[in-house]
């Protein structure tokens, strides 16, 4: 399987664990260090569609930016939340494994196995 993309933060133990699980199965995903190469809004929307979740569910609520940007405000639109994640990629939950048709957040890392054949 060559159409695997792992949105990865090498400083995150869960992200490192997901990459190790893939490599142990002989899989070599395309690794996107999303903090260095942030996803733009259209890419985030496509990823959310594959995850079948809202932007709010992709947010890391413990990050300083979450409170600084007042992202708990329930009146914020999906587009506003996506824009916040695009501007502040640290807010994006990780790791995420994406295939051609699906994606999953790897928390715990073993969740990534759910979308592998």
C-alpha cells in the first residue's frame, strides 16, 4: 500500500508510536511534518471529510492557542475553526493516518490499524 500519509509530529510519543506500527508492518507512509508544512484550509476540509468529524473535534483544546484565540466559543463557524487550525497547526490533533478514501486519528496509536487492509 503506497497511498498512506501520516501527519506526524516527531516530538509526540503517540505520533512516533503510530509511525513505528506502520514501519513494523513494512509500510512506508509519506510523512508530513505538519508543524513545518501546515495544511491549508482546503486540505484540512478534505481531511475532515475523510475523518468524518468536525473541525472542533480535530482541535487540541489543551494548547495555549485554543484559549488565546477563544476557540471554545460555540458561535465560531466550521470555516473559522479550519482557518484557526491552518494558521496554528499546533492545534491539530495527531497523529493522523490518511489513505485514498479514509483517515483516522491515531489516539491511541493502534487506531491507525483500523483503516489498513
